[in-house]
C-alpha cells in the first residue's frame, strides 16, 4: 500500500510539472522572425535574450528568455512589458531605473540584473534599427 501512495504522489507531481511547463510554453512563445533581438551574457554569467516585433512603428509583441535567477527574470520581463506598445524614442528612454521602479525593491547584490535587462533591450532596439537601415541609435 505504501508503494502505491508513493507512485500516486509521483504521478501527481509529474502531471503538475507537465501542466506548468505547458502553461509556460503557451504564454511565452518565442517570436519566430523578430524585427529586433539581442542576447547578452553579463559578468555574473546570466544570459538574457529579448526579441521585439514591430507593427506601425510600435512594439506589438515581445518574447524573453534568461538562464538567470528570479531577479534576472523579473527585470527582463519588466523590460519587455515596458517595451510593449512603445515607439523607438520611448524605448530609448527605458533605463535600469525605470526597470527597477517596475520590479520593485532589488537587493544591492542584484542591481546588475536591471542593468543587464536595460542593455539587452537597448541592443534589441539597435538591432531593429540596423535591420531597418537606420543610423545607429545613441540614447539621449
């Protein structure tokens, strides 16, 4: 009887994990042909990737990926959320401070996560402009 309970618990946990991964996949689909993208690895070893899709000069869709900690994920998701429905000039104004305001209090040991998210977003913006044939985008 004890082995049956252990097996049942294993099956339940497996199904929960499968549902979680399925939900995560459905809500975080990667953009197949992004208009702009960047993948950057920080000094801490965390890698962040963001892809932007534009429509009528505004970001209409974003996708993100990171292998970093929960702070990295929060900062990257905040950067993507802040980028949605924004034009290029508005994207240039998104800084690590803006990201930190969106995320909330970050430990001092993880401030670099917001910096890395900003850098990744700005590089994706620059990649988009390069693909459009625009002059390099230096932030004001």
